[in-house]
């Protein structure tokens, strides 16, 4: 019995070591592969026809505005008004009739002066992988600007590379580390899952469906 327990503990310890290595390897792989395609200065970011705006819930527990959401909307609107993008593909979760990220995001963008004709909604962006793959397979976009916080953009660009999508990232303003620590820790596991999804599990989007054509319009400063 003691021998069995000792053997089980050894296996458990080795599995923890292996998992930790996998998590750290995935994290730094994504960092290394994507760091040279991120922009935070709107004057330096190259112009693209379409931006993929990644979703987030508008409110956090307690009813306060989610700053990740607010800063992403502001970044996308800023890009549009600066003429850096002509159209915004809004991708978010619409899992139930009571929760509709894309609609809320569209409303926020329009409040920031982005016209409805320059916004297309993707209601099946349940995960970052779904959002990126659907941008190519459903909306026929193979050269995009991803808009989110830097840590999220890196994972999205990593997925884009796997699917041979030309992508750069524009970094929305981040929130203080003390407020976003839980999200940052979770990102380590999300990156590990991304590597597993792409290279081991071959995970596909939850939904694909019929193609949707995006017609870009001229932005105000063009």
C-alpha cells in the first residue's frame, strides 16, 4: 500500500511539473511569436480595411462598467475616426436571449460616433478562437486588425497565424494590474488551452454557417 501511495504521489508530482512546463512554454511561445505586431500608438499602427473587435461583457458583478469593455470600445472608435479602419467586425457571445455582447458593443460604438453601416455583428464569437476563425471563414477577412488589450491581442494573433490570417493588434488601454490580476492569471491557462486547441485537439468553432459579406465604407477622414 505504501509503495502504491508513493508511486501515485510521484506520478502526480511529475504531472504537475509537466503541466507547469506546458503552461509556461505556451505563454512565452505566444509572447515571442506576436510581440512585433502589436501597436499602442494610433499614429504608428498601419491602416486596415477591417478591425476585429473582440467581445467582453459590458458590466462586472455589482453593476459597474467593465473597464476592459469600455477601453476596447474607445480604442475601436478612435481607430475609426482616425481613418485607420473602415469597418468594425464586432465579435462576441450571444449564448442566450438575455446576454448579447455584440448588440451592446454596437450600441456603445454608435454612442462614440461610429455609424451603424460601418459595423457588422458576429453573434457566435463564443471564444477568441471562434472569433478569429469566423472572421476568415464566415466574413472572408484574411488581413485584419485585432482590437483588445495587449495580453488578449497576442493570443488572437497566435491563432491568426495558425490559420494563415495576416493580423496585427491594436492595444486598447489596459487596467491596473491590481484590478486585473485574476484575468492575467487566467490568461496563462487560456494560452495553454489555445496551444492545445490548435496543435493537439484541433478544436473548431462552435458554429460556422453561411458566409456574410462585409462592405467597407469610407471613414470620415479618408
